[in-house]
C-alpha cells in the first residue's frame, strides 16, 4: 500500500505531486459505484478515477461518447460516498467542455458541487487550454489526458498506439508542457510508446500516469472491471488481469440457479 502520510485521512493533489517528488509510484484505478469504491479505497489506492469508461463497462455503449454529465455526476456521487482516503477525479464527458470554456467551467462546477469529487479530467492538448484555464480560475484541480483520447475515436478511427511518428511525438510533448504550464496538477498518457512516455515524465514536474505507456512514468491506471477480469472481450497488450471474475461470477450464478431448481437453497439454517 502506498501512502503520502501514514494514516492520512485524504490524499490531495499536492500529496500526489509529492509522490512523484519522492520517487514513489502512483496507483490509480477506476470506480463507478459505492461498493467498488469502498473496496478499492480500503486496499489503499492513491487515486480513484470516475471515468467516462462507465459508458462502456456500466452501460454497454460501444464508445465513451454517449455518457452524459448527469450520469457522470451520479457515478461520482456514489464513489465519493464509498471512498474515505483516495483522491477522486471525475472525467468531464464528451460535449461538456470542448470549444466553449464557459460551458467547461459550468460542467466542472456542477461535478464539484453535486458529486463532491476533488477534481476533473479532460482530454486534449493546446486546443483545450482555454477550458482548462477557465476551470482553474474557480480553484478546481485539472488532470490532463493525452495520447489515445477515446472521446476522439471517430476522428482517429482506431484505438491503435498514438505518437509513433516523430512529428506526432513532438506535438504530444508540446501539448504536455502546455498542460503543465496552464496549471494541470497531473497528466494521463494513454497508449503511447514507452520511450516517449518516459521522456514526458522526465521533462515534466507534474506526475504523469500511464495506461499502456510503459513503466517509465510516475504511476499507472487501469479500468477496474478489466483488471479484475469482469470483462473478457477486451485484451490489449497493456492489460494485466489480476483475477478472472467473469468466470467466477458466472459459475457462482450457475451454482445458485442449480440449488434453487433442486430445492437445495434455502436450507433449514437459511430460513426463519
């Protein structure tokens, strides 16, 4: 278990930055509901991301685009009630911040006021700097997100690795430095070459958290349902499954159904 201060009540954005300064890797996982948040928090994770990936793993959508601001607030509120220690960051969903810095600020304020989250995350580089700066004027912490940006899937048309070519790699580094200069407290790099991600982490003073970005960054994030093996159709190279809950849960449910059919449940000790 990693921690900023032993028995600390709540990890803060400053605490996460201190982890980088001390050379301690940062652990981050997604969560979307109260029960999972309680377990992840009790295990000692540093940061919980209420990701727009809820659109996929909770609602069954093909992309992250359909999830709404109201739905993100609902999920974030559930997570906040379940976590006592971790820093909770909430994704701004597609359409809630792009191209309109005033809308971005209003969206971020709603998340902070209505969910109790501790900060927001949004995708993009220089093109969203105005939105980031406006959000920061309200004292709301912002986590950036570069590399593979799922909200732009229809622009790129593929989920392949980003920034393999030199020009795109230099653009990513430029964007990362711009996000830091604008005031982001940390940055997620998704599905970029490990050497590039390590370079970004070394050249930035803010923490760089990777997903499919190698081990040279300051921390790692995974989608909880993928890491626990609750999903089985998604198998990128970067994903390590620590459990196989898909099989375990389906077997348990099948066993329950069998017991009900055969009158083995409930038994005499399980009734009043």
